[in-house]
C-alpha cells in the first residue's frame, strides 16, 4: 500500500492552482499537524498489517513545515505503519522554502526523493504564473539538495502558458536538462475554473497558445527530452531509466493507496473515498477525538506487551475506524465493471500501456471479450496499438486520449 | 340549477390585436363579476397553460362562465370565450367565434387600429357577431382615445362614439363594459325543446374523464344519460356528465340547454371520435342537419418532427394525436429520414404554431425533439403531366422530370409609421415581395400592401419586421394562391454525404446566400472529430458553398493523480454521454442542436 500525506498550505497561491491549498497562520498549521498526526496513528491501527511501499508528501507546499513538524509526522508514521526498507519517500517543495538544515532533516527522516516546483526558467514567466521564486532561487535549492546528498530529484515544468512560443519553451527545456535532474514532469497548462487564470483567459481563450501550438510544444518536449536521455513513461512524465516515480505509477496501476490529511483521496480494497475539504473542520473532528485517541495510544503498548490478543486488537482497530469515518465524505465501492474501466483509462496513461495477461488474470475474462470492438475500432483509427501483449496509445492517441479512454467505459 | 332564461345569457368573446390587452380585460371581467376574489386572481387566470403564461400570449381558446348582477336588478350569465390573438391562430379564433353571439373589440388607445384588429373584426362580422368596441390603456400618457374612436369609425366602419374608455390594467371603467355587454350583445335565440344541435368548438383529453367536448348548445338540451351522436364521425356514446366552465375548473350541472356554453363528457375514449366543428345531436331524436361547422383550415408550414431518442417514436405519435384533439389545425403523417430515423411530417398554420406545438410536445409530453427546416407546400409540375404537392424536400423528383414549380404567395398588409416605411419596403424587397400599393390611414401611419412568397415569411419575417420598425409595424396576411417560381433544392453534404433532414427548397436567387449561411452555422455546431469534415451546400451536383470542421487536435488531461481519478471518470462519462446525444450520419456525429440551429439563420 502507498501513503499520500496532504499538506494544504503554501506561502501564496499561484494564479493557475486549483489544488486544496492556501496560505495560513502558524497556529493553524500547528493544529493541523497535530490532527494529521492523530490521523496517521489512527490509520496505522487500521492498516498495521499492510506494508507501505511509497510515501508522498504533497500539497500545497509541504516544505513550509518546520523541521520539528516533519520529525513529528515521520515519528508517528514510522511508529504506526510498517514501511518497506526500500520505500520511495517523496516530498514536494518550492524553491526558496528550504535551508540546508531542513534538507538534512529530510534526509535523516528517510526522505529519498525531492519534487521541486520549478515551472519555468524564465523569471518573467514565473511572475506571470504567480510564483514567488526566481530561477536563481531554484538553482540555490537544487545545489543544496545535491550537496546534502539527494540522488533522485524531479522538477515540475509547465508548458503552453500565456505568451509561450515553441522557441521559448525549447530554451526552458535546454536549461532544465542542463541541471541534470533524474525526473521531469512537464505539464501542459490546464486553465481550471475558479482560478485567477480562468478569469483572465477563460477556457482556451485569448492569449494562450492555440491547440496546434500546444501540441507542437508537447511534441517538442517529448523529442527533446528523449534525445537527452529521459524516457516519457506517462503522458506528462519523463525519467532517466530506473527513476520513474513509483508512487505515481501506483495510481495508474491501481495499487491501493491511503490518503491522509484534509481532502486526501484513497483507494483501498476497491473502495474509493476521500476526506472532507475544510481544514478547520478536519482539525476539529480529529482534535476532539484526541482524548479517545490517547486511550487508543494507551492500549497500543498493552497490545504489544500482552502479545497481541485478538480481542484487544479488534477493539482498537474499531475505534480507529470510527474516528476516520467522521472525516470521510464520499465512499464508492467499485464493481468489477468499474475496476475494468479504471484499469484501462488509468493504465493507458502510461506509455507502456495495459498488460493483456495481467488484465485477464485479474478479471478472469479476455480483453477481447470485454473490449474487442473498441480495440479494433481504435486500432483502425490509429489511436491504439497492441505490442508485446500490452495495449498502449499511439502518439495520435495521446493527443486525444480523453476520447480514447471514454470508449473504454462500458 | 334550473334552466336559465335565454334572455339572461350573453355569449361573447374578446378580440384584439396582439398586446392590446385582451387577456387583462378578461381577467378584470372575471374579477368584477365576483366569481373570484382579488386574492384568488392569479395574473391572467384564463391563460392556464404554463406555456401561455410564460410567453404572455393566449394559445388555446379558453372559456369561463360567470354571473353578473346588472344595474337593472337582474342576474345575467356570461359565457366569456377567450381567443388567441396571433395571426397564426385565425382558425382558433374562428372556432371560438362560432360559439358566440357577440364580440368585444379591444383597441389600444395609443396604438389604434392594427392589422390584426381589422382581420379579427372581419372574422367576427363573417360569423354575424355584433361587435362592441372598447378603448383600452387610456391610462397611458400616449393614449389618444379621440383619435382611436375616429379610426375605428373610419377604418372599420363601426359605431364607437360610446365605446367605454377603460384601463384593464387598473380596472378603470370595467363596470361600463359589463353594462354594455348586457345591452349590446344579443341574447341567444334557440329552441330548448327542439332536437339537440350543439357545436363542438374545442375538446381536450383528460386521463380520468377521457375526451371532454366543449360545445355551444344551439338547439335542444343535453343531460347525463342522453345518447349522443357526433354527426360527422357517426360515433355514439352515452353522456356521463355535463357542466360549465368555472375559472380553471369544470363545474358539473344537471343539463345544458339551448343558448348555453358548456362541456360534455361521454364514454368516448377514442380521440378521433370527436372533431372540432362537428355537431352533437341526440341519437334518439336527431336534428335534421348539422351546423355549418368551420371552414377547414389547411396547414401552410411543414416540417419533420423526430424523437431525439428513436425508441420514443410511439410516444410522439400518441402525443401528436392528443394535441390534434384540441388543435384540429395540426396535421401529421409518418415519414422516415436517413439521418433522423422514424418521425412525422407535420403541418402547421405558421411558424409560431410550429414552435408552440414543439414546446408543448417537449413540456407536456416530456419528449426531446429534433425539428427539420420548415417549408411550405410547393406544386411540382412534371414533364409527364403529373402534379405533386411537395411537403418534404427529399421527395423532390429529379430535375430532369420537372417541367416547372409553383410556390404559395400571400397578400400581406403591413401597418407602419411613416418613418419606417423605407426600411420595411427594403425588407419586403429582400424577401422577393411585389409592391401592390400604399395608403395612409392618418398622417403618420400607412398600410403597405405586398404580395410575398410564403416561404419568405415563415422563417423570421415577423422578427425582422419588428426589429426594423422598432416594434411599430404590424402585419397580417392571407393566402393568395400559387405562382410559378424558379425554385431549387439546396442540399447539405456533411463529409460528402447528403443529409436529407437538412435539405430544403429555396428560390434560385437566394440559394447561394442561404447555402453559405447554413455551412457557417453548421461549422459552429458540429464539434471537431477525429478527422477533418467538409460541410458543403449543393444545388444539384454543383457545390455552392463550403466550410471545414478541422480535425480534433487535442483532448488530453495533463494530470491525473490519486485525487483526480473520480473526477476523471466523470469527465469521461460526460464525454461518452454527449456522444450518445449525437446523430450518426455516415461516420460523422452531428449534435441534435445542429438540425435546429439552421432554422434560425440570422438575418443580418
């Protein structure tokens, strides 16, 4: 199982961002970390038998937490869950929000992968995006990270932003590659409703690159990065061999994942559920439960001392699950049909595509039986390809992947 | 209730040009007669169809029976029959008039006599009704009752000196209207002891009561148990209930006798058994001959109506049958389209009638419809001597078999203030109108006479007229007959395939312009697809316009992580659902809205 931990705070909100995040005061952040820690412990009770293969601290900007807060969360996590020895542990950060000391703390806590939001190498573009750092800030942070010893670093880039041309984007790619990161996520800008960008540009409105230019930019990204030794393993993700993000691959391959924190989403045993999105309410519900949470904490040592009698275990597990249930809003059980659909529309995001033998082993039906007609139509239209017993998108298929994926809904 | 003395009954309707305040006056009359308290009055109680209220117009003729205590100390029964005002609904007006003995003519004190004022008065006079003028809206600052009275006397030629000067909106002088109804509208003359002779002027279908027949009893009487016969259809049934019309409800009574207006329900289940205009008589003691009924009105505008969901075809048939029951002017027959599947070719009195039927089908019967471009009936003279009456452009024979074609023409009268005469003449010119003359009614207003092809006025002529005269022009027309014309069939090809539902007949001189506009509009409506789609307009084998829908270039979600998956599924589902609402023509998906959008090609 994978863990996702959400930190909904940032220094200031970017103009294109529609994530659950925003600036906040130190008091709220402190109470949030307390609540989060309580949730980590409660979830640990429920899933103590699962081995955690990856952890991802996302946000927001998780790096705005203090070193102490990171330590507290990690202590709770290690005490509550069984982390695999080779677990991939990533934290998202923004340039200029970390010191050398903080980076050392990350290393000591066990974090082994950094994901840095660079977005652009051009300070004018950074400003226009509403970012609060410069390219120089990034260079400093990046150099510190290398110095401290991080050997797996991702940089996020955004393409197809207002005013961008194919040539200016090529400049960004050149600079990015010259820094030699292990991983690059290159996203085409999505103008999301409710963001300042939406008010400014609307959907596909004036000022943004046209669809044709956008695809040209996308195409250049792939060719340029592949030439530079980065393989595109997902629609927007590129990595040097062996440095694909294991955590994110889990989402596309439907590995179980547990989301912790406000608004976090989970997939566990074919149930999808997510947490309430209101920070104050999240804090209130988990803080209230702190008293009983402490009872749970007391029972934990008894449990370990008494040699884990089944009865005690189930009582504390039950308490924990009741506590967590209060912060769950939507819960949906996926039937076999929904599972097959997800397998396809998520799996196709990866360039290697969906494994036919794995599909058949999992569902006990041949792909031909379930999707024969769609497959042959899509292959004929040049949108899909079957290679080495895997179904994957063609280049044209990537361009209009929503259309292709929608065909796999039964 | 005992039989009422005929001399105390007044059967009348209200006629007016649209917006002169007919429905408001009806409301006031009902209010003042005390049948309803002010609190019970919804605005415009007679317009009980949701659609009528929303559009603020009267579509279906409605009736109400009210009781008035006159100044002479007697109690009178008024049967007020509301009539629609729009030019499309002359037929409905005609039906209502046949049930009346007199008519109140409402004229706007500011606007004066308008085209439909005249048309309606002539209709009323055709039915031998006494016309009683009323000047409305005298509370308006621009009211000029003196001038309007003169106009009524000069233009229409009826006495108007003592016409009540009222404001239906404020209720001013409504009492005088009521008194004049008693004095000026004649009482019915019928023999209650003669054999039953009743005119059906409307009917509707109720799922509990079955068919409800609205009728005016001319002679004789009818009550529960009477075995009635419909003289035209021959259908017989036993009367289950008779009664009269309360405001918005049916009030049962013991019997209806000569001079009265009311309803009959009988064990009639089949919608087709009752026909508006038919005569009801007593099967045991029949009258010698039926009443004259109404002149049958022929539809002038045709279009195809198709269910958006092919499986709803039987539902559409059922709904059309039920609507036809109280709208005899609606005609339909089954047809099939390559693009749209099974549907009906329907005939309407005009474009407004079409729109209203379409909306009623959608609202009252919950049907999702696709409508093809409306057209008129063309006469096609073939070289072999045959003549075809063409209602569906797809049935046009091969040009080599056609000798010549004729299209229907109308005689139009347009009333307009002097300053807009130029603009309106330009409009008529553009619509292939032939100028017939102009007369000034007064210094600042004139009547323009034109002969116009009907197919030029069924689309948006009325809207164009209003917009070019800032709302001041009014318009009426009557059929003139057929004239030879240079007509061609304009076909639309999407991805090189002809879409039958988009074909229409057009004058050769405007084919290029129309074709170009159609292609532009379709380009906006058809979403990008996997491949490039040419949209072409063609006359015969000649392409006269072309647009291209470019291939879909990009439809991709850049990010999809743990928190995005549920949303992603919804997006894909929506995308798939959207596809279902498309019509597949060849390998192109055409949204239903595309078929409709071409109906409204903007004039400018």
